[in-house]
C-alpha cells in the first residue's frame, strides 16, 4: 500500500524557518518524481515545488522561489521541504504527492499524504 | 502560467442527479487534464487523468471528456459520498496549475 506521511509542521513566527519531511513507503520511491502542494485555510490547491526522481530537476512556484528548497534522499525514501523566511501567507496545509507522469510534462498527483499544517504568525 | 477556470464554483444537486463540471484552460493543453475530489479534512483524491482515463478504484459513474481548452467532469447518478469539492489541474507544462474548485452540495 502506498503511503506518504508528512511531518515537521507547526506554528512559527514570520521570518523563521521550518523543515518538512515526507516519508514514503509501499512503492519504489526513486522511480517517481515528487511534489509539494499546499492549501491555505478555506482556499484551493496551489502547487509549490517538484523534484525529479534523480533530484537533478527541480522547479518552484514563483511565490516560494528563493525561500524554499526541495530535496530528496532516495536511500531513506524521504522528501523534504526547507522553508526559510516564512511569511504569513505561507500558512497552509502542505501535502507531499507522488507523480506518475512521464518526465517533461507538468506532472500530476496520484497519491497524496494526509497533509501537515504550517502556521506562520507573530 | 496556464490559467484554469472551473464553472460553476458551486452547485446543489440531489442523489441520483447527473452532474457536469466544466474546466477551461487559457491555452491548449491537448489532453493533459486531471480531476481530483476533495472531501472536508481529507487530502485530494485523483479521479481522472489524461482527460478521460479513470484512476484505479474510482467508480465508473465518474467520467471525463474534452481536449484542447475545454473539459468536462460528469458524475452519472450522484451518490451521497460524492458531495465534495472537485478540482481540475493541467499537467501540460510547468508549473502545474489548478482550477479554483467546484463545491457539490446537497440540494
């Protein structure tokens, strides 16, 4: 059974940092690109970042570029999101998601974690 | 970025109704269009990928159609468990972008 379990969220002050983790199981992790997608309270879905199966191809949404860093450790079946210089508008539920699409497309998401809340407030 | 626009934003329907949700892309995305269902407090669930392919385990009352810029998600015979919010998403190019969602409520 495919499982994605996020951790590392919490309440943080503006300007501070947080690191999210996503533990994957039930599939061959290094066969898949992975993404982070977020959802602000009561709002829709916003893609945040993606990383290829090798980790060599990384893309960010403009809203987080220069502040967030996505990475993966295929030996540990884990995906990460380092979030620096957090802002109030980064407050959201953050999901990790698996991408079954072929490389070179925008990607889509066939399995999602349960989500982890990041709240940025003074 | 490719903009995705769904309509309607919300709708009320009864059990057994046929429900149609539309999604329009700001440019052609051929058939790189996916549909998700999200229930309150839950992660989104993939229903349809590549415009019309049913994800494993998804009931056959869900169907998708369209190509280019205009797409449709149809629920044939709405069930109580189908009341949720539905999102379209384009996977034609980076960044992947979502529609704003359509909330299907009980009439």
